[in-house]
C-alpha cells in the first residue's frame, strides 16, 4: 500500500489499520541508523539466558522488556543438553556454519521462527556457527520442557531452506522501481502482519536525477546487510551493517552501486510505505553520518569500510 504524506505525518486511514497494536510497541528501543557490527565487541553469554557459553554481539535491546537483536557465534564443538525452552519467541537466520537441534540440521541460509516454549532436548554445532537472532522479550532460559503448544502454533516455522527459495521479482511499489528489488518472504505473522524477508537490490541502482521522495512506515523497520552495499543519507552500509528505525521515521532515498542483500524485519504490525511529497538528494559519496544512542556515541566518528579487493 502506498500513501503520500508530509515527512512528519501518516495518513490517518493508514494509522487506523494499526491502532491498538503497533502504536504502543517498540517505542523504547533507541534509533540506530546505522552501525557496522564489526565495531561491536563479542561478549560471552552468561547462565540464565539463551545459549549459555556462546558469544554474542548485541545489536539493539529494548530496556523495557529485554527484547533484543543479536549476532551469535558458536565455537566448533559447542553443545548443550536439555530439556529446556526459552521464554521468548526466537527467530534466527544462519549466516555461516551450521546448527543442530534435536537431530535437525540448520545449514547456512536456514531460517526458523520458534515461538516461546519450544523445547530443545539437545543442541550442538560441530563445526561452529554464526547467526542472526531476534527475541520478542528477554530470552530467559528455562531448564525444563515446554508444554508442547509452541510446536503446534500456526505461526511456528521450524525450518526454511532459504537458498532453495525463488526470488519474488514482483514490483509492489513504483517509487522503488529504481532499486529493482526482489524478495524472499520468510515470515508474515497471521495475526499482527509483522514480516521478515530477504531483500535484494540490483547493482548500479540509484534514483532518477539523484533525488527522490523519502518513505516512512507506521511500524519499526529493522535490517542487517548480509552482502554487497547500500547507500543512503547516513552513508554506505556494508555487510554487517545494522539499523533499528522507529515508526514514522523518514528515510532515503537509497541506491546500491554493486547491489546488496539484506534481512529486513517490520516489527509491531503491518508494513505500509508512506511517501513524502518533498524530495531529498542522493549521493553515492555520502559521508558516514549515523544516528546512534548515547551508549554508542563513541562510534559516531568511527567509519568502517571493507578492505579493498584490488
């Protein structure tokens, strides 16, 4: 759905679609746009939380309920014996290596959404693993089996082989035509409309005349760049770049010199594109100008770029 609006206003009709749900969600987590995860330290996960003895890089966290997004790293030979469950929904995407859970193998480019209470009897990673993980509240580890309802929930997704899925090249918003976006839909919540997908942008993509309207959404947009690069007003995002964008935040326009693939989540309700009437400029040479919370302010002047390939 597409709506034109001023930068600070969402069409009331679109607001009404989400009233009673999104407006009270995800407003406590700070705006991050963007940070390269390479700059963040690896930390050891302590007891009492999901995946003890693994390492994590905290990408963002809601101080109100502990909902968080993180990179997680399992060393080769890591294992854990249950039964146990996590008191939070767990959504993950395998970036590298593989993870085994109760005999089920999740190789690279696997996706899962396991509702709170999903029982894990045994987990291991013989060769090591790095994954993206998202929790809708504090991921407290409970040392006992769940009640079995999580495994039967209609929103559960035990495993998607994402590499085997076709790209959806349907254009669903003409104002994004210049990006040549293709998608792999991983999850759409049947009740809230929350959505997770891979987004592919074609190489040498930029807005016509290097300008275009900005877009905003009535819900949170969260993204992690997996490959390639994407350029916007805050600079160029390389693999490992992460942002958490609160509702109603104008952003763009964007372009990609050599294309990119990102994992994107819309959190707190249904995704709607709302467009400003005013246009903003685009520049592939835009300087790194991040929006970061107080605890990340020391990274404001720290730009990370990948090593040259020539």
